C-alpha cells in the first residue's frame, strides 16, 4: 500500500515533499513500517483536526524525525497518551 504526502498546509515542515520511500530509506526501515506508522499517526492527529490532509502532513513531519514516533513501545506518542489516561 502506498501513501504519498500531497498537501503542504504547514509550510516548512520537515516532511514536506517526502514520500513513504523517502522516509523508509532515511531511517533504514521498510516501507510497510512507515505505512503502518502513518495509519496510527493519522488516527492520533485526527483527534486534533478534522482535516485529513493536515493530519497526514503532521504525521509526515513527525516521521521525518522518528520512524516510530507513534508506536515506539517505550517512547512513542500512543504509549505516552495511554499513561496519561
């Protein structure tokens, strides 16, 4: 499955113009791992915006920094949010 970064609603984001392939290569992980992370990330970011393109752009910015930003079992955002509940 291919998920491309299309929108550019947040100018200057680290994920601007990046593709799944770009992020997988940068972090030396599989494209499937990036796709899975995008799916998880969009669910999280949709809690903050109704705009799917904006949510995807935020996810891509985060994944440019860390390939497991949302799902890392120790430091990921999903784990952190569960601890806040």
